[in-house]
């Protein structure tokens, strides 16, 4: 079972930090007015995640992989070549691949994922 508290104040490869994770039952839409499962607010190197409540553990895990890889890529001054051309579909595909390869999202697995794409150190 995913321990959401273990992600709060987590330092990620690249020097980024998850400062908060909140859940909402309110509908969410992305910048293109499409239904969204999660949103990440990026301020400098800090991320605040807002995630739809009542997701299954697998959906939550995939969402965490997706949101963190996307946020780190977008917030990086010079992201690795391995992710520079990614679009929304690529982030979703990789999130599913990481779920299958690494298992349930955890602080360690998020950093393993980031390291595998070339994000280094804190």
C-alpha cells in the first residue's frame, strides 16, 4: 500500500522536492480543458501535487510516476535528452512501464525512475 506521507518533503534527483500531496474529489481539467487525474504546481524546485481522491493503488502509483517525471522534466533548466521530446502520451506510457518494471511507486522507485532517464543526484 502506498504511504503518501513518505513522499512529503521528499528530495528527488535533480534537486527537486515534493513538498505536498493533497487529494480532492472536485473535478479537475488540464490547460486544454481535458479531464485530469492530477495537477502539479511547480514553484522553483518544489512540487505540490493535487490528485483525484479514491484512485486505486495502481492508478495512484501510475499517477505518481507520471506527475513526477513530467514535473522534473518541465522544471529542469537542462533536462536529459532522453525526455526532452516527451509529450503527455510519452509520460503516461513511461508511468505504466515503471509500474510494471519497478512496482508500486515509492520514494526509492521515483528516484530510480529519474536516474534511469539521466536525472542525477540531489
